[in-house]
C-alpha cells in the first residue's frame, strides 16, 4: 500500500502513481492514480510497529522475516521490468522495419508509405524503415512499400519478434515461480502424507526393511 500511495510521490516512478500511472490513464484505464498520503503513512507505521514487536516479543528469530512482504512485492515488480524490456525490444523491431517520423506535437508515427513524411509543418523523419527502401513499389491496401525493402527487412522483422517472444517467455516462468514459492507459501498447508516414489534402483545402499539377515 505504501508503494502505491502518494507518499513521497516525487521519488516514485510515474507509472506507479500520479496522473500518468498505468492504472489511471494507461491501456487499462481504471482511474487509479494512487492511494492518498494517509494510506502510505499508515502502512509505514504498521510495518515498523510490527518490526518493533518482533524485536521485543519471542520468538525473536522471526526478525529475519520482517522484510518478506516488501521483498515479495519487489519480486512481482520484476515481472513489470521484464515486460517493459520486451516491449522496448518489440518497439525497436517495429521501428526498424516500418520506419518512424514525428509530428508537430513530438508524437511518433510509423511510416507506412514510400512517399515519406506527410508534407506538413513540424513533421520530421527519424528513420526511413527497411520496408520503405527500394525502387519497385508494392501496394497493399493503405500501405505503399518497396519490394527490395520487404525482401530484406521482412526476415529481420519476423526473427526479431520471434526472439522477443522467446525471451519474453521468461516472464511466464517467473510468474509461475512467484505463484508457487512466494504466494502459496503464505497460506498453503500440505496434506501430511510422506512422498513415496513409485520405485527406484539402489546402487550403493540397501533397504534395511527388506534386507534378509545373514
């Protein structure tokens, strides 16, 4: 709650709290710009109060666990970091293939035509894009691309996105690990049955229960 509160808002990333937060005006658009300051302060007080009780009351060895809630939250934010990195790689692949230009509002737009940047004031070419290179035009609906650029750039475009997809699979693995080892351990209780393998081959040891006396 402290992390998603407006307490010390200037030291927190804009994607967490504030008008530009992901849950406020981003793709999800839930209108959540962060908890009020009082929520963050209350969360901090409860956290340090619990830490003080661990120092005073037995068993004192539980003090080593005081940072577990915070570290678990940080572990989940790792997924955000991985996804943002892969989104940046995918964006770079798109820009490399399609090309990009900026308008008079400094907003980026993909370049889907060989004719180049629209003839308007303030529009500026950043990169022409592999798909727009070549002397042989290829018309595909609203797109106007170059044949040579498609031949050279399309394999690069496909391989780059397949690479991003493969590397992005690490986020799924991390999510599964977090579910089983950091989320379930808070409340999961086993059934109390010992693990019994179906069978095994002993090489250097013997089973004392089945060993026949000499």
